[in-house]
C-alpha cells in the first residue's frame, strides 16, 4: 500500500507538472504570436527610420559658423551688385532728365518758329545773333532759352536733393547692415 500511495502521489505530481508545462506552452505560443504581429512591421519601420536620418539636427555653433561664412562670401558680391544697380539707376535718371530738357527745348523751338528763317536761327547758339532774324525774334528766343535754363536749374536742384536723400538712405542701410553683422 505504501507503494501505491507513492505512485499515486508521484503520478499526481507528474500530472501537475504536465499541466503546468502545458499552461506555460500556451503562454509561450501566445507570446510568440504577439511578437510575430509586432515584428511584422519592422521592414517598413526600417525604411522610415532610414529616411529620418536625412533630417538630423545641426548644432547651433555649426549653423552660426555656416551663416557667417555665407555672409562673408556673398556680402561683397551683393554690395557690388547694389552699387552697380544704383549707378545704373542714376545714369538712367540723368538720361531721363536730359531727354526731358531736350524735349522742352524742342517744344519751345517749335512753338516759337513761325518762319524758316527763325527755325534756322534757333539752331544757333544763344548770343550769336542771326543775320536774317529780327530783334523781336531773338529776344523771344532768349526768353525761351532763359525759361529753359530756369527749368534745367530746377531739374538740377531736384536731382541734387534726390541724390542727397539717396545718400542718407544708403547711410541708414549701411548702419543697419553693420548692426546686423555685429
């Protein structure tokens, strides 16, 4: 009888071990299936994480050094281009003023030319009287030329004022650039 109770307790303990082993096996199968579903997306995640590496952050000192280097390289070229553009604008404005003055002169000559002799005298320089023109025509011509000179003087005064304003504007821009660079 003692052997039967030992075998029955041994069999019961073996049965308990087998039951525990089966329970562990079912937990293990459940864990493997959970891991399988979790790992199934890894190839896509590898590609996503590879593309993220292109957008890594740059340290602040490196960024500041790159900006300073770029400013040093491009700054003189930009200044040169701005100076060229300003010079070209000034040339074009002077040309416009000269063309306006010439147009006013031509308009004055057309208004006051009533005969071919006065038209030919209009081409001569002021103060160099005309042989066929009368004293009244030359005084009218002198009056027109005086008006033209007055207009030219006004245009030149305007140009001087405009250039002074441009100089002030350039000085302000230069101060701003120096403040930004400092």
